C-alpha cells in the first residue's frame, strides 16, 4: 500500500472534518459494518484513514485507497 502525500491527507481532512456524518459504501474487512451503515467522523490520521464511530458501535477506519464512504451531512445532522 502506498501512503498518500501530505497534500492528499490535508484534502481528506477538509472533505471529512470532525463531526461529519458519513455512510459506508465499501470496506474490505471481514469485520466491516454492513454497507449503508452511517457514522460520525472523529478524525483523519496521518496516513489518510478516516476514523469513524459507526452507529452500530464499530470503530473500524475507512482506509485510504481501499475502502469508501460518502458524506451524508457536514453539520452532524441528517
């Protein structure tokens, strides 16, 4: 896996600020929440992984270049 540049990580942080509500589109992990699960972003780490508190109590990160989620709401409300 290639790590993203600092510029890409900063872009991800702007796109997924803390408190943003997201919906899972794809996650390549046997313990992944079901596609469509929603959660709240708690941060983006230094390798571009989006840290999410999923509504089903999971806390798996959305891994840059492997998994996918979309913004549902930027103000924490749906």
